[in-house]
C-alpha cells in the first residue's frame, strides 16, 4: 500500500491579484492615451506676464501723483492731500503722545549695549551619549592650555571657598557666586557666556 502525505498550504500573506490583458476596444477611454500633465511652455507664459506687468507699471506711474515732500518751509504748496488721510496735526494729540511713550518704553527695554551671550548647550556636560554635550568640544575655540588653566583655577577656588563635603545644591548661594565672580574677574572671556556655564559645568 502506498502512503500519501498531505502538506499544508503556506499561509497567504497578501491577497492574490490576477492581472489580465483587456482588449483596448473594451476600455472606457479612446486609444489615444490622455496626457497626465499639461504641456505648458513656461518661458512663453513668463514673457507674457512680464510684458503685461511692465505695461501696468508704466500706466500706474503716469497717473500716480508725486510723492509727498517735506521741505524746510513745510509741505509743498501744490501737493494735494489724498481724501481720508489725516495729518499729524489733525489726529488725536493724546494718541500721538501715548504712542511715542510706548515706543520710548520699548526702546528702553531693549539693551543695545551688550551683545548676545553664548547660550548653554542642551543637556548636561559630560553626558554626550545621553543628550548632553562634551565641554571641551563645545569650547573648541579655547586652547588646551587655556581650558586647563580655567579648570584648575575653578577647582582651587571651589576648594578654598566651598564646603567640598557637601553637594553643589547644598552650597550657599553667596559662596557659589563668590567663586564665579572671582573666576570671571580672572578670565574676562567668561563674560561672553550666558550664566557662566563653562565654569559651572
């Protein structure tokens, strides 16, 4: 007697799609295939737009009134003020004074004397693979000797002025600010960095 083995059909991962050739006579569109995109000569279109724009500008310039001119004697005598446009003297004087005061306040808030400081990079120093940064790479403009000098000076001042048995968060604000003030006084380049982050990190 002969033995038969039954193999299971492999599972179907996707639907089976059968492609069949359909005669062109049965297709809904004619044999001349439609264009997918319009054939447009953009250089011709651009020339037409440019020519029409130039002619519009020429017409507008010919009909436009002369611009308002303020001389030492005041406005030109023959200038015609457009309807609906108020001069400063016709407007509400309180509004002019208030707007000038607001402008003065805004200008006072802006500090033009000090340039923008270099911001601290995102993350923590010494953790470059965890979203932080490498301090030496961020300060690549510094020489190795200068970087070592700053680090050494910070360490000396921290040992002298801070309680090394307590963490940074446990130090007094006065002691910390004294360290950073002395470091900044010694190395004036640190004034360019926002919040003295090179020495704090």
